[in-house]
C-alpha cells in the first residue's frame, strides 16, 4: 500500500484535533474527579452524623476505645457528630431504666394452626412439644415473661455486641437464659410446688436468673419474672384438676378446723381468766374478812383478859343465844368424875343413836 504524503497544513490540523481531544478528555476527567470528591465528602459528612433515637443510648468507639463527651461515655438521644467508620464505630442500646420484655414459649406444647378443631393428641410430640421435668419426674408445660431494664449501657453493649435495630440476638440470649433457669428451678421442686404454688415457682426462677445475670455481668437488672401459663400434660390434666380440687377442699376444711380451734381456745382462755379472777377476788375477800375477824378477836381477847366480868357476860349472852335455838335442854351439875348417861329419843324417821357416855 502506498501512503500519500501529508502536506504541512494537514499535519498541523491533525495535531490540533488531537490536542483538543486530549484537553476535552482531561476536562471530563477533572469534572468526574470533582464530582467523586464531592460525593466522597458528602458520604463522609453523612456518615459523620450519629443519630440516637428516643429511648436509646449511644456509645462511640474510636479505634476500639471508648470516647466521651464532657466526661460522659453514654450519649443521649439526638444528633451527634463523629468520624465515619472505620475510625469511629457507633453502637446504640436501649436507654437505661426502660423496661424490656422477653417472652418464652419454648417449654409450652405446640398447637397445629391448620387444624380447625383442636384435639388433644394421645402422646407428646418429641421435638415439638416443649416441657420441663419437676423434682418428682413429672412433665410440666410453662410460658414465661422476663422483664428487665438496662442499668449499665456500656457493659450491656460489650456483653452482647448486638447492634441490630431490634436487638434480637440479645433477646434470644436472655430467652435461653430464662429457659435454663426454668428447667433448673423445675427440677428442684415437686409438682405441687410448681403448678399449684406458682408464686413460689416464679420466685425460684427469678433468683436463678438474677444470679446468672450478675455472674455474667450483662449490665441489666431483672425487674420481674412471671409465668404466663403453667399446665400439666393435656393428656392427664383432668386428673391434676381433681387432685387440685381435693387439695383445695382439704385446705378449706383445715382452715375451718383451725378457726374453730382458735375460737374454742379463745373462749376457754377467757373463761379461765374469768374464773381465776373470780377466785382471786373471793380469796382476797375471805382473807380480808379473816384478817378483820382476827384483829377483832385479838382486840376482844385483850379486853376480856382485862375485864373478867365482861367475859362472864359474853358467856351468858352466848349461852342464851345458843340455847334459845335448842328445843330440849339438859342442865347437869356435879363433879367432873361423875358418869352421866342420857338416852335421847329421836323421831321414827331418824335412826336411834346409841347411848353416849
């Protein structure tokens, strides 16, 4: 192929077109760089803003270390300015003091929602029906609700490392912790102290949960552990109901018997106090009269000793008063050595006495 030689004018025109194309490409590239830089700055600024929603607390880590504002590492709700990731890492946790609730249905029996008529199966479904075993090897179904609040947001954030919007990982962990406490408390109590005495059962579960939370240093405080539902196996629930009714009747009868016993004991105690008080009053009156009589006779004895004629006069008055009440009188005089025999005739209805010497 034979190339046609270019004239100088053609060479200059080609060089100008090449330079113009290069300049145009550089201008486009520069504009793209500016747009990219502005976009990067916008992203930088946008990711520098840290928004903490209401009822939340924020924590900022700079290269893995806690940062603080005015000495406070926990940031309240509102807009905060930080460095973007990976310089700063932002974490949010529920605000301290706000009550959170975790529900557990893992130890409850399952219901088939596709069945219109709910029928009790003849046996439990392994792997589907949840339950716990009591201390006397009885199956127990239960549903629970755990209420807690965050008291240490920093400990809570580092304990769970869950920055999901709904904190589902944290809730699952607490739910499993609750299930373990239920299983442990259930295994330590008989059926009558778990199903019938739910308050005692709930208190035992709460103590175990609180001990686990304190040992793991989760930064939360348990406010309540409540059973939503507690049921024996549905296959034998009627028998449990019968036993519960019998225990209720027994408790009522025992309460009535205790009330009657208390009533009788109170009445007997009152009567005893009354009799003792009356006896003491009677005794005090007799002692007072005896003391008065003793004082009177002591005074009279002294006077009689001083005045012999008074003694004879009193003897005569006494004899007159005594003999005045006697129908038959015998006056006997003589020496003391004389023997006197009297034969007294009494009415026929009264046996005759023997002669007295």
